[in-house]
């Protein structure tokens, strides 16, 4: 409206002769914008810039890392997509068109947030960014060491609460989530106030992957997400008082490729001598796994203890063997290695027993 008022005042801002005739045409366009949308909305349909406000019964939570892979997602299942790559307005518009939230990724130094003034400023910046990009919240991915009862311990809990309060106040229907390791017992030196954080945000995203600790297992290669260990992590979260409805299970869509210094007849892959400093391993994508397993030395094998598929293969022009162990779990069915039922990294509320995957 300020622009229209200025256009009508020739004494303040001289304008070309055509301006007064264009101004009345602009008014209905502005009035036609839906609540929550601005004139700079990047979507073809301005209503798609409005925030998503409905709350699904369970979550299918996806992390998008770029390369336009979102165009191949099964959007009939997805409820939230986290933008881990650069902001893509086309992705935001498409997610909203499918009724899914698109949210920021948030990371900040736990040392810095001890300062309440810095903390408030950082939160304000995230809210402003989400509003500017028409996003629906933020996923806090702060994977840093925190000692129990330290200043960082309390500051992190305060950050989550204050972030949630600010987003809920400023953006209707917004969602604030927090990423946690596979278990609450100081995994990876992350001794967070898990119950306080769970109470403060909408839900926790449990990263049920990268669970193998070589130093804890005599340098023997193992599954990315061992079945029993994964379930134990959720039991431990529930035992400390966290509502299962606030736990969303994160599933890995990648495995680990280990170089074996020794491969026994029982398929035990020893990666190095203790304390495993010389162990060689890397992450490999699901796509690579599916291309490689059929041509591997062993074919698909099954580890009964870890309830995980794996295989091993010989490296060309080398006498050493490599062993690839991968644990890709979907609704805890053994047939999950079948490529037809996979799609992307996903999650679902732990109390929901229906399988979420589709061909």
C-alpha cells in the first residue's frame, strides 16, 4: 500500500505519466495474494508459498542433498523434506504442492550458544531465513561433543526450546526437530539432555546408522546398523522417559566398504590390529551396492547375529580382499535387500507397524 500512496503523490516522487494508470491494476494483484504469500513467491501458484499446517499421524522424513534427486521421490509418502543442500525454490514449491513440509538444516557451535545473546541472534536469523524462503521449520543437526551437566549441555537444551518457541510463534504450523545418535548413552561423546530436548521440540530424528565401533569390536568389520543394537537404542530412549511418539527412526541407504587384512573361512573380516588406527573403510551408496553384489566373489551373504546382508569381493590387481557389510532396514523385514522396495532415506514413527515402502 505504501507504494500506491507514493504513486499518488506527485509532489513527493515525480513519476512517469503511465504510473497512475498502472497503480490501480497493481492493487487487485496484491489483494489476490493468499495469506502467508508475498509478491516475491517463486511458485507458479502463490498459495504454495503458504506454510504447511496439518500434522500427519506419522512421519516420512527425507534429507535432500541436491542433484535434483527429489524429482524421483515417492511424494505420496513423504511428510517432511530437509534441505541439506543449497536452497531450491522449485523443491519447496513441489513439496508444498504435495502437502509436505520443507525445512532448513540448522547447525551452530555449542560453544557459541552458551552466550544467550548470541543464541537469540542465531535463532532470529534462522526464522528470518525460513520466512524468506517460505520454509516450514528447521531440523537441528548439531552432532558435537557435549559433556553431561556442562555449560554446553544446558545451552543446547535452551537452544532447542527457544528455537521451537520462536518458530512456532512466527511461522504457523512450523516444525522444529533435533537429530540424535542411535542411543542416548553418550554415544559419540554426545551426552545431551535427551529428555529435555525431546520435550522442547516436535520430535527427535534418531540416526540409526554409523553404529559400528571398530575399536569396540576388535577391529572386525560389522553392519552399519546392527538389528539388536538398533532396537536397543530405541528401548533406551523410551526407558529414560521419552514418548515413543516423539521418536522418528532414521534409516541408512548406504553401507560400509571395509578393506580386510584377514578374511576367515567364516567370513570374519579383520580390518587392522588393535586399536584399529590403520583400518580402511568408506561409505558406499545403495546404488553401488546393488550393482556390485551380483558380481561379487561371495554373492549375497547373511549375518545371523547382526541380521544384516553383506558380501565380499576381491580387488583387481590386488591380493587383498575387501568385505562390504551393509544393513539397510525397512520395517524390519528380511526381504529388504530386494531393490524394488527401496526409496531414499526415510523414517517412520516407531509405534507405527505398517511398512512405508513402495516400489
